[in-house]
C-alpha cells in the first residue's frame, strides 16, 4: 500500500473520551475490518463535544498499521443537503 489515495467513509463508532473510532465505507469493501481513526489525525482542531460524530463523513488517506489499516490526514466533510 505505497500509493495513497484520499477516500471517504462514514463514522461507524467513535469514543470521544478515548479519541478514537472506526469507519465503514462501500468503497473500501475489499478490507475485511473496519478502518481505525484517531482524533489526532484530523487536520482541524475540535473543542470537546464538537468533534466527529457517528454517521458523519470524513475524507482521509489509508496507512498500514501494526493491527490493520488506519486513517490518516482526516478531514470532516460537509454533507450537501437537498432541502
């Protein structure tokens, strides 16, 4: 996994107290496990209570870690509303 591509996924689980969570995406079905992310990998800083939430979409690059794939260089993506 030398080539880094930015992909999007939804937050499946997130523990604000521990600062990490897991992502799921239709585009990354080839990976058998959820993708790990940590709050320190986000480009923007968050105040407590205003960070990532389950269901939000993030854009990121993937990197091989000792326990599997992790998301790096993460960014929250504003969903376009149709209203």
